């Protein structure tokens, strides 16, 4: 049975009992078309791109296939504001395919999964013809009720995101937006345009790029936040970070972080040898934000498994360890120390009830020492009867890309003390997901008592250096690998298109080109430790190159903000809220938003312009000094002079308050009787006892000069200095 909508004035919708489908409204729209299948679709294992516009109907996701599971009449009490009734619709798009009914080359598709959604419609008197949507391909995203309802928006919330179900999610999200708009039109009796807005951070930033580039007429404004451009963010960033973690001991990395932190000495090279200095230089020249270097991703296993690279570039591992120009052919001392590569002799094989090997026992005298790498990405190669031919299963695995690891290496739990490798049980990946251990029959059949298994970490160590040999054109992280004439300093792999694979899957059969089709705001925090500022800057520059300067100015903004991190809006909630206000005004009334943040790139570091008038952006610009520097050393009781300069960029508002935080304790805010565009702040301070004291000055600006705006749009910035008392 299909349900029809019943309008109930300002509030209410007939309750939908059981699981029913929405009625298709109006004349049937043309079906969205798929692009022709390309070789990269076959290589990556996904459906071709679906060409989505505002009127076409997705063949799998549409009003006719959306199942309403229940509707509820609920209320939301806005703190300090009204109580807002709302209609909550819980429903789903059913899975429409199985692995058996997909084309043979397709290994991942959104149609394999049920796609769950929750729509939340505020009462009619609170609605302003808007919808909001927040996204992450594996973590989902639920729009805060307060943010949606007080901005007059209904929200579209995807509830079934997962790592496995992360492919082409913008496709069903576009369909869900269309379904929700049709629902809203009937609920509210509306025939006017509904303005829709979409944003997401990290993987959600990648999906936001898909929303901005791969669709037309669905969303009126998109914010790709803390985004991950192809290759550089999905693969290379974690390879650089693992290289840094492997090469420099923890104590020295801690000292680097302390030196780089606000109020630090600034001497990041103290105590490093020449090899370690070179690794640090490579890391920060790639673009890792130096002030946040203590927050780097410390896992020796990259967040995105490099198995795709192994499949697409099968000779790289051996080339790295043998050919001139590659680091492995003449390894530095730290790489030699990290390398594990030995042949262990099998002394026994315990088998399960099915006769398959369950545990391998090794001769303890032949086991390698693990060293600084431990068992991170440790592999167990099996060879044929001749002892020379490595066994590799040629059959691709349908499912998550990392499942293909078993084609190359035994999968198991290694116990170097007991000298065993357990081939059954469970394993947990870097995301914390636990799954059964599965091994290739080809490799298991190659095991025999007296035979040898090559225990090694050759592949993962070679991966740490892959950015050197796979430079991505146009991305600024690779400036360090280019000679003055633009030629590469290192040998380059013949085909690096594999690096696009992760984004190609997430973006639904396409990678970003900068050809955005709707108003786009890129939001990034300067202390983002996962999607670095240089990545976001590179995408902004790609848009400028693709669209041309004039069209880019009328379509795109790029906002950096000090101290922001890897989270929604770039880690500054007030700036995010203001950016949404500006995006809505831009889309709905043609109000031009403040200009993008102006910056330069120096040895990989994104450096915003120092003066507010030159920098632009949305955030107050400020400096803070103690006795004219970022740190001071004084005697107990000796006063120091603190001086701050605060200024709002043009047309972004006024400074409304500031406050000090002394050694972790916040002082009462100073509220300006009259909001100011520019303000100088001074004070003296002394400490009675020896110690290290961090002092922070925080400033808040606001577009309309309000201290407590209802729309939560305080624009924050802060700076810190350190005082060492002897």
C-alpha cells in the first residue's frame, strides 16, 4: 500500500502505520542516466557515475521506492527560545541488488545496502523553505535540531553509514533530498522553491565535493570541510605520518612538538641527527601544520589500507628495495633498523575440523626480531614447491578493498614468544571493526612442514616512501620533490591513477576536478591534523584554475581559521554557524559573502596574510606577545608586559569581548561597551612561584556586534604565550 500526504496546517501529518511507500507525485520525471562504463570503473570495482540533476529520477532511489517505517509528532525545546513541534519521518530505501545481480566487475555499490533516513520537519510557522544535510560516508551525520529549526530548515539525516557502505553516498542523499522536498511540499502546502544546503568534514568533505561537482539543481550551497583531495589525503598523508613516526623516536617527536607549540622555543631540530632532520623537513614540507605536529596520526598502519596500490603497482615493492633512486636500495640507518625480512621454518601445522590449517608452529631459532616496527602490517608470504615462486591468489575479493590482503599474505595472529601464527579467529582494523580471519585457499594449500614462510614488513615500509615516487600534478605538497624546472627529483611510477581509487569510490565514479556546479564554501582549520590546510588550499586553487578567476570569485569561497581542527566547520562552531548564514544569504538573496582567506605557501606551510585587511576570511585577526616575543623567562615576582592587537577583517563585524586565560583559569570576559573594528589590549602580569605558565588571550567578534547572538555566530580566535618563571 502506498501512502498519500495529508496536510494538517501548521503542524501534523497523518500517522503512517507499518512500512509503506511514498506516493509518486506529479508527472513522471526522466530517469537519471549512467555515464558509459570506463576502464577505471572496472579497475576500482564500482558502478559508473550516475548523472544527477534536480529533476531526474534515480532508478533505485526515488519517491516510489522510499519506504516510510513510521512518523512521529515530537517537540524540541530551544534553550532560551521557543518550543518547536516537528514531524519526524523514519524510512529507508531498500537494497535493490546483491553481489550476484551486480555486473561482475562491481565489488562495491550503495545498492547492496539498505539506506536508512530520518527526516525532521519543523512546524510550518518555523519553516523558511530550507533543508539542511550533514554527511560522512562511514560515520553518517545528523543535523543538530537547534541549528536546523532555528534557521527554518527541515533536516535530511542518513543513518546507515559504514565503512562498507561508503560508496557513492551522495547518490542516495540527492534522492533523499528530493523525496524530503516532495514530502515538505505536501506537508506545508508549498509550491515555492526550497533551498537546500549540504556539508561534511573529512570523508564527508569528499562527499561534499561530489555534491558540488557531480550534481546540479539538488543543493543550492555546499560546504566541503576539512576535505581530502584524491591521493594526497587518502593515501599519501598517512604514509608521510607513518614515515615520521617510524623514523623519529617518540621522545624526540615530543620535543619537536613542544618546540613548535605556542610559546615554544621554536628550535624544532634540537637533538636530531641529519637523517631525522631530513624526515622532519619532508613531513612539514608536505604540508603538515607545524603548530599541531604533536597531534599527528601516530599509527604505523595507514588509515587507508594501501592494498589498492599493491594491486595496481605490483612491482613497486621490489623496485623500492633494489633499484637506484629509491630509498630502499641504499637505506638510511633508521630504515635498516625497521626492516623485518626473514624466512621462518614451519615445524608443525595444526588443522581444524575441516582439515584446513588453523595454526602454524615455527622453529623459534628462525623467527625474526620485530624491532621498532613491532608487528604492524607484518606479512607472511608463502612460496611454491621450488621455494622461489611466491604464491599470490589471482582472484579479486568482493567487498572492502582491505579484504584483498589475504591474496598476498597469510592473515593471522602472530605470537613471537610461542612461535605460532593462528589462522582462525578474529582481527580488528584501525577503525576498531572486528571481523573473522579469512585466508586464501591457494596460500593455505602451499603450507607444509619443513617449508618456509617469509615474515617481513617490506611492503609497508616501501609504502611510507610512495609519495616521493608518485607526485600528483597541481598539488602543492609535492613542490619539495620538484627541481627548479619542474622535473621530478625522484623516479616516478608509470601510472599513479590507483591513488584516485578511494575518492573515485566515495564520489561515485568520479574524482574532483574543481568544476563545482553550485555555490561552494571550503572550510578548514589551521590545526587540522588529518586533512591538512595545504590539501584544502590545493582544492581551492584547483577550482580557481578550472573555473577561471572571475567565475571562481562568484562561486567559491575558501575560509581558513586559526586553531581550527578536524571537525565540522573546521572546528570553530561560531565561524561555521556564520558561514552557513552567509551561504544562505548568497544562495537566496545574492548577498556576496566576505572574500576568501588570503595566504601564501612557504615550504609546505599555509601562512595567512598577517593583516586583517589583507587576510580576509571570517575570523578576528590577532597577535599576542609577552615582552615583545612568544615566551619570556623571568624571576619570581618579576612583571611581564602582555600586548595583544585584535582586528576584524572588513565587512565581517566588530569585536565584542575578550578574556584572558592564565595557567588554565579563565578570567571574567571584558565586554566592550561599544563594539570595535580594531582594539589593542595591554596588561602586566607576574607569578610568585617558579614554573611554566601558559597565557591565552581569546577574542570574540560578531557580524552585528552582539555578545550573545541567538544564531550562535560568535567568531572566535585566540593566541598563547608562555612565561617561564625561575
